[in-house]
C-alpha cells in the first residue's frame, strides 16, 4: 500500500519471504532487500515477488548508513540502498541516494574519498568494454574523457532499495573515465542496456549529512584478528583498509575479502625503518594528519640499470580522507589522488589539469619493495607501475599506470623543516634535509669570504673538466623520485 509521511510518499508491502514490511521510498526503485530475512524482492505493481536471497553484507565500518540524509547542490537527498561489489583488487561500496522524487544518484567510494554522481545520457550507444582501453580517450556529449579503469566486477551483496539489480556473483564490465575538469564518468555494463553516471568529488562534511553511523558501532565490534603467519594479534583501525601489515613479523595481510575467513598473507624480509613512525600525528596544510601506512619504492628509467628509491607515507584525516607525504631525493612533497584525469601530450612532455600546464620531469618504472601499516587499496610487495612526474613551479602532478588502471595525483612541494616540525621531530631536522635545499641556504652560516672562495674553486674545477672531458658525455642523470606515485586503484576503489 502507498502511504505518506509529510511530503514523502512511499510504498510498503509485506515481504513474500517472511511477512515483514518492505518499503520503497523512490519511484525509481524496482528491487529491494528485506532487512529481516535478506530476501531479494522485485516490485510488480502492488505486490512483491521473491527472487532469491541476498548474501550478508561485508562490514566496511562506513560512517554512512541507510536513511542518512544530506544536501547536494542545495537539494535534499536520502540514502535508500547500498550495493557492494568485488573486483580483482578488492571491494567497494555504492550508496543509492533518492533525490527530489523521480531521480536517484550514487554516492561512491573513490580512492579514500567520495564521488556523488547523477544519471547521464551518453547520447550514443555505449562502446563495447573491449574498445575502452585504459589510457585511451573517448568523447561523450561533447566532452573528452580518458579511460582510467576497466575492470570485471561482480555484485556481492546489497541492502535497501535499488534502481537495478545485477545477477549476484555474475562478472560484468565496469568502465570509468575522467577528464581534466574533475569529472568522473562511470559506465555500468551490468544491465542489458549499459547505464552511465556522471559525478564530481565531494567531502562528506560538505554534504551536511545527518543520521550517520555512530562511532561506537565500530568500537563495539572491533576488527582484531590473529596474524595468519605468526599468530600475533593484529588490529585494523581504518574503515577502508584493504591491506595491513603485522607489527610482529612484517607480513602483508590481504583484507580485501574480509577478515572472517582464511586470510592471505605474504612475508617480508629486511624491514625498512621509516623516518616518521607509524601512528605519528602531524599538523600539515591546516589539518591534523595521522601516519597510517608506509611504503618504500624503487624506480629505474627505461633502458637504464641504475635504480633510485623513495618513501611514501599514507596520511589520514577523518574529514579530508587520505593524502601522501613523499620523501624523495629531490625533496619532500604532499599530494593526493585527483578526481579527474589530466590531458597529457602525445609524447608525454606535458600535462594539463584544471587549466594549469605542467612539464614532465621524470618518466620511470616503479616497484613497491616494502610496506608497513594500513592501506585503503590491496597493496602487494613487488607491485609494478609506469610513472610520469610533472611540475609547474612548486605545483606537482604525477601519473601512475598499471594494466587495468590509470591514476593521477596532484599536490605541491613542502619544506623539509616544516615536515620535521609538523611531526615534532625538530631534534632530527637534519635527517629531513634533501637535495632540493639551495646552496646559499645550506651555507647561510658561512662568511662572505668563504662563499667567494668556494665559487673561485668551482670555476677552476669547471675549467679543468672542460679541457679533460671526453667525447662520451657526462653520464649524469637525475635520480628524482615520485611526487606521488602510489599503487592504488582508480575509480570506486
């Protein structure tokens, strides 16, 4: 039967599985999951038909929950459903949002942040997934997009009411495209006629959400388990973690399939000691960040046997999500994943994003060699990518490409002294200095006579070298590290 509460009209009928009431608040919803017996039901006129039973939800400890309400573009919405998908790299969640009567949107995870998307008319037949290769460009409704993710996914579980329901467990293609204006276009091939959604990055605090999940829900359940390698207790602290390392034996543990079953793990030898300890709190860019993850990575230019290394600290702030603090030989930087995809020149010499042009600094192959802490993606030792780093003054842009995904991050350089001060490590400030320090600043304590003498010596050495140089060239190569390369997933991951 149809009922009204205030201005909200909704439909309620008994579940054909258990008789409990099942509600439909959106006219766009065709399916629902009974909250009592998990029956999957389809609405057929004024009756409900049972089509099967839904698997239990994977508890991701999200702050979101059914019937949380907020505002987008100054219009109200309510979360009425949830879909959980799996793909080779883990899981992610999409929340169905009911807007102004006949429309539904999607609030989805995106690299530790969120994207709010609305239905989008492609204005042409959706290309076959095989034709949307990662890195290729395609135009829709007059806008150019870059394919950033092309994965085979499957619906694992669902909750609430849903505008469509793919067959449980059946793999289908999900393609994601992004552009240099920060737009995210998702094409879902889970139905006979592919559906599309177009969205932008959002902060949960900007959505003015009410009815969020209580913090105590996470504390009461906890996420502790014994390491599958050594048996030591391991505690998961973050809602989105898909990988964690054991503090006792340094094993990497895969959490992407939950912690209730058999856990996969990989052992690590020769641990790397981070300069900033895991768990440290630091004030950077107007926010308090906690170091939750650390990885050491090695790089080499194509065709060059020489290797260089750098460190990446995964930082977390409840309101801002995740960022990366990168410690490379050529300086420190702070970056975070971009929502959109910059436009890169065909030869890779430059990239443009949000109206700013960046010049390429480095192009190299990268490999993760050691990890510690928690990560919102399924990190593995030995993960390999191809990276490009770009710069525009102090502004930085980095591209990282794997087989199925293309990810970008942006940020800026940061003074090494500011990093040490942020984490209350001023006593070890000298250990934070890198090659980006200017000679004059490094010699600020020297007298003018000493500086002049150094310049004279340099000139003499240059004259000697110019007379002795051979025709083979200098062989000099910058060993700059990544400005923000990371082994994560684009899209909803």
